């Protein structure tokens, strides 16, 4: 359970605390901890909710659970820029700034 000071400083909840009356902040903290704890236990990652002036959260829409069998692509692995495959066959530019070979 997160404390009132920790939730108050969290940028995600700042607008909620600005909207709710100061005397109702303990209700809001209790509702936030209860609501997000239930979502975490259920494995739900998305939810749409509203907050009223007294600090009560109302669930509007519940998102889907994350499917454990869903396809997850492999993460891309990039070679370092010092890899030989990035080398070029073109000659380097001269120190005078000319890109064309002398001739």
C-alpha cells in the first residue's frame, strides 16, 4: 500500500489530488490502492475510470487481460557501429576538405 505522500508526489495522480477536496484525500488514497491492487491481482493492464470530488473512483470500462499465448516478436539486436560489415570501400576524404581525389 502506497502512502499519501508517495501518491501525492506521483505525476500520474497529481491531477486527481488537485481535483479532490483536501479533507477527502484519505478516501482517494484508499480507493487508489484498492483499485490498482485489484487490477494487478486480476492481471488487467488497462482500465478507464473516473474520480469524483469526494475521492471515490468509479470503473467505467475494464480492459482485456494480457494473453499469455499472444505472439511476441523477438527483440531486434543491432550490431555495434564498429562492426566490419558497416565498413565502406570508398576512400576517406582528404584533410583539405575535398571529397574528390586529386587529378
